[in-house]
C-alpha cells in the first residue's frame, strides 16, 4: 500500500508541481526518508540530536542536487545518467 501511494500519487504529484523527472523526486524522497528513519526510529546519533536548522543545513544541498536538472546523475565525473 505504501509503495502504491509513493509511486502512483506522491512522486508524480511532486514531479509535476516542480517540473522535474519522477526519478529525481524519488531520490530526494529517499534522502529525506532515510534521515527520518535514522533520526526518529533508530535514533542514531548524531542525526537524532540535530535541531531543525542543522538538519535543513545538512540535507538541503543533497535534496537540491537530486532535484536540480544538473544534479548528481548528470555529473560527468559520475558517468552518464541512468535510463528513466
């Protein structure tokens, strides 16, 4: 059920609103969900102890990179973009 919600509703909706490829939205969501899992469920330090500002400062560059047209998948040092 969660998979269908993410694949059928969340990713397409956010991708359409932001005008980016769905795979980029999925990558950004994975980044944020990984942080949420480690900081709140696992309570892994130092992530669990970050305040909101520190968490945003840490995660924003990675999320922005995932969503940007020239993000990590288009980095020449990392090779060509994977197929859609």
